[in-house]
C-alpha cells in the first residue's frame, strides 16, 4: 500500500499504514514518514509502494514466505503502537470520566450481562463499556489534548526518566530486535519456498537453508547464502541485499542486544565501514542514543528491504 494521504482523516493506529507509531495523520503530518539515514539518495517508501501481490507470489511458489512476512510486519506495527495507543486511551478515558461526572453523558443501563440485577456498573464503567462496544463514541481529541503526546509519539524521548522511563526504552530495544528478526526470518523462508517450489531451477541446492551471522557474515551470512543459491544471474537480488541500511540495522540490533546499548569497538568498526550519511557513532563506552525516530526508521528499513527482496526474487523466478 502507498503512503496515507496527510490531508485526509484516517483512524488512529491504522495497522495497514507504514510503521508510523500511531500518530493521527491529520494532526501531526510531520511524522508522516520515517527519517531515512541518507535522505539524499534513499527512499524506503518506494519499496512499500512497489510490493508484489499475493497472486504474484503464488505464481512462483513464494506465497507462504510473502504472507508470513506481511503478517509479522503487521503484528510488529501493532506492538510498536502500544505505548502511544495506551497514552491516547488514557486521555480519552479522563475526558469520558469528566463528561460523565459533569452529567454531560449518561449511559443507558448499568447491568452486567448474565449477572444478577444487583450487579451494577458504575456510570464510568458503563460509559467505557458503551464506547468499547461501539454503541457510543469516545470523546474526540483536540490539538490541546495531543500537546503532551510529543513525549510519547514515536517514543521520541526514549529513556528520559522525566517523561517515559527505562521501561519504554527496553520496549523499543525489543522492537528493533524483532524488526531485524522479521527480515532475517524472511530471508530463510523465502529461499526455502523458492527452492522447494522450483526444483528445476535449484537442482544442486540442498535444504534446509541456514542463515545467520547477519547480512555480511561469511559462509552462513545472508549475502553469501543467496549468492550460492541463486548464482551469478541474480544481480537484482544481490543489489537488494547490498543495501548498507541492513548492515546498520544489524549493527545497532547487536549493540542493543549484546552490550545493553553501551558502544563497543565492534560496533564502531562496523559503523566505520559504512558509507551512509548520518551514521551514529557514540564515543566508546557511551550509551547508544536510541530515539523513537530511529526505532521507526530502522523498522521501516527492515520492512522496505524485505519487500525489495521479495520483488527481486519474484522477478528472478519469473524469468
């Protein structure tokens, strides 16, 4: 799907959108897209806009890998929205409570279904139930209501104990790790589907496919494995895998997972090999400055590169 239209009202937390961290498009359009690490030459949205269809994937035997990747992406987008969604829910809850206490909203009945008549809801509980059942609407949110949302939107102030706290930072680290894992799982599932359902093209390739050690790891790395499987004719596939945003995402994921975000020499060595703009290189021993924008950006890169790889494998198999 393409990018949502910023001028058109969309529901909060539309999970079919890109990893936008749940921001209302109509109110905060400047969060419309993740900020790429190299804005002069890289646009992850092109890969979202040029996705292959399920029919395309089915026609060359990679439908299961394609479907699995899409479902995993949607689940991660939903999970990434959780802090912002909980924040907005709490605002709406407070507005609902105030409206009921002021007598501006009165639920129609206070009985719990299936319970004795004396089991009564409070007015607030009944009002909340009606909103969740869809028989009443949650109070709408104004721009004034959303002002403090900047502290949560996109988790832009991660780890600041004055606002969100270390629990949100841990949550964000988990999102980064799972975004990378979603891409890595795709590389295994996609190669497995391609081989299993196109044996005439892979007569000398054995299953199972084993991939680890990241994009550039020797022997079992993603690039070396795909080069062995698809051979020299797969220039489009190898171009998709050559994108350095994969190396950057993998290096950050490893630093967060294995070193608790404390910058080590291994990360600095990996970062210094990259030619991307705006690479974050903290001083040795300093904490990596993980922000909401970067979480969003890394997630989008993993997803965009996944769609890019799916498209190139489809085109190669279709030859």
